[in-house]
C-alpha cells in the first residue's frame, strides 16, 4: 500500500512471513522428518509424542481455512518478534508491516501455488534521516493502563 512503499523500496531486506493455508499430511510429515534429521528426538517415543501433540493443536484450528491461518499467524508472530528483537540487538532498524496488499504479495511471490499465504512482513535496514517518526518522542499509555498486576 502507498504509505508503506518507502518502507519496502528503501529497505535493504524484506522478510515476508507466510503460513500454509491447509496442513497436509505431507507437510506434517516433512516437518517431523526434518526434526528427526536434526536430532531432536532421543527415541521413537519422544518423536511420536511430538507428532501427536502437533496434530492435536493443529486439529483444534482446522474448522476452516480462515481459522487455521489465523492460528498459524499467531504462531508466526512469535518468530517475527524474535526477528525484530534480534535486529535491534544488532543495531539494525526494522519495521513490522501489516499495511500490505497481501493478495497482491501472494500473487507476486507465487504463494498460492505453494499452499502459502503471506500474513506479515518486516523491512530491515537503517532508518532514513527523513523518518519523522524517529524524530518525535515516543508516546505510550501508563503501566497501570496497560498491565494488571495479580498480587
């Protein structure tokens, strides 16, 4: 979308987060096989427990494609948070982007043919000296407005 154009074209890198639109048996098997080849399972019992656990949680969200994608997007946001945090730790500026024409992005990247859909993007690089947002002070609600303490 127009207001994010400079955040894309001016970035050194853009990471697009995608999720499967459906979870196929082949996908679940590929993930499990990769985990096994990476040595994540000390024995068959642990491997089976991982597979069953994943299938259980995925099964909770397979009522519709929209429900599955929404759940997977929440999982992908965990990875996006780590990317943003790691970039900041390396002194790299980043911007999480949701104001993106995701259907167009899916088309450009050929994601539909891969059973994927884009759910978020992050631009990476160094902020422009023209970035007015960086010049203004940050504004946040108070802690009391944001958090509830359970003492």
